C-alpha cells in the first residue's frame, strides 16, 4: 500500500489513496514544532517525532511513501531506505491542499481562513529569518566579503602611497623618483628614519634588506639632495597608517588562505587562495561557480571585452580573472589562451569537488596541469604566423613547386 505525506505549516499529514487521513502531527498548538520541523529539513536532518510518525505508518502496512516536497523525500529515503517517490503533480496532493480548511476541521481544528493565514505568516517569518541567518553564515559568503574588503584595502594603500610619494618628494625627491618603488618599503623608511640627515649605513642595513651598493647610493643622494626642509612628524604619522593597513592586509590574506583550505581545498591548490576567492566573488557563490561551464569560468571578469568582441568584432578575450594566476601571467602571450582554456576546465572540476564535498584531488589536478603546460610549450615553441605571413609562405611554396617541375 502507498500513502501520501503532506507537510503544511499547521500539521503534517499522511493520507491513503482515497484521501482519508491515516496519521498526522499537530503543529497548531505549538508553532515552534513547525519551525523546528522545517529547520531540520533545511539542514538535511530527521527529527525524532518525524521518525516515530513514519514508523507508525509503516507498522500500519504502508510500504510506499509519496511526496511533493523533494527535501522531505530525500531525508526519508536516506533514513531506512523506504520506497519513496517524488510526485509533485499528483492530484492527491493538489486536492488535499485546496481543501486544507475542511481537512483541518476533520481532525478538530476549526480555524477561519484569516486565522490560518495569520499562523502561516508567523511561521513563514520565523523560517525566513532562519534562512537569512543560514545564508549569512555560509563560508563562501564570508570569503566574498573578505576578498572584496582586501580589494578596498589595496586600493586605499595605493591612494595613500601616491600622496605619500608627493609629500615626501618635497623633502627627498631623489628617493621617491623610482629609487624605492615598493610603496610599503618607502613608508617604513619615512616612518622609521624620517629626515635625510638621519640616514646612516647602520640604520639602513639593520632595518631594510638593501645591498651595500644601494645603501651607499641612498646615503650619497641624501647628503646631496635638492629637497627642502619640512616638518616630517605629521608625515611619519601618515606613513605609519599605511604600514598598519599593509599589516592588516597580510593578516586578512592569511585568514582567507585558512578559510579557503576549508571552503575550496581543490581550487586553492590549483590557483591559490586569492584568485580562487576572486572567482567565487565574481560568480556570486561557490554553488554558482560549480555549475558554470569551463568556457564561462575562463572569461569571468572579462565581460566588457567579450561584449565588445560580440558587438564590434574586436579581438576576442582569452582570459579574465584567471590571468592573475602566475602560471598564465608569466607564460608567453601565444601560450596564454591555450593554458587558460585548459586550466578553466580543471577549475570547473575542482569547484564541483569542493561544492559537493568530493574527494581531495588538488595535487593530482595540479600535476596534470603542469604536464599539459609542458606539452603546450613543446608543441608551440614559436609564435604562430600571422595570416599575411601564412599567405606569403603558401605563395612562395607554390612558386618553388613550379620551378621544380
């Protein structure tokens, strides 16, 4: 015999083929029961009360359980491997739900339509709050917040550093004019040493990883600088903020790396934490990225260039955000498109493994990628000929063939 399991926010029902109620659980007296029941469904867990409910039906001789709620059907089949079916269009479910008020009367709930709607509203509000909390607590959502915060921090450091170079350039223009290109190193020099007359071999050697030749050059420039004397203390406070921001950036990147090891270990192994996090942020979530085709992953972040290609016929983009991965960025230009296409396929596989809690295959995938890159480099040692050169080559070949004849 088969029965139909129908979940509502007021009660849980089981009916037979004739539409008669064979078992039910009352949520009307305590709405928290309904909230607890639906929370357990969202979490993929089975409450004790629902187990007892199913066992009572099973002991009554029913062996086939039909559902119009897919999540409830999945939980039930995983419980004791009951014979279940998902039939959302079955007329039994439709007829029962349309006559819900009469069905509630048959088990002693004489509720008006307004009272039913009020109960539905209260429970739905609680469940919506719960779902919002669950979404906000997801690790991939936290990853998106961190990577976007890191982007803001990096932009802020760049803007602050640009102002620092102009400001300190009034005092020591030779130093800021490409002699020290690293903004953080320059910020540390300003905050720790300050004025030109404070530059000594001992201070530069102890505090910075400079060669002896470079230190001597700095000292020579400091003693012969054309810069003016300025109040350096307020600027030192400014540069300390830049150093502090950079330290916080490092701290956040370490935390992101730790989080990515938990969220997407396969992706992290292949392309690193930062690029992986940027792809997840661009896609919107790990789930959305897992369901993307490899061709779309390859061009994530290059949407403007792609639309321009479609509209004007300009050169088609070969890669988007994955260009930031070192193996593509450092490759020869005529290899990058092939490597990007191959790597995006591996990323697609890695994201599916991570999202569906599959096995860790990151090291194997990385080994395959390295082998494929070597193959590409060996197969295409020289850049491809342009169309004009190809045509000239074919013409030359035909002339040679005619001469040979």
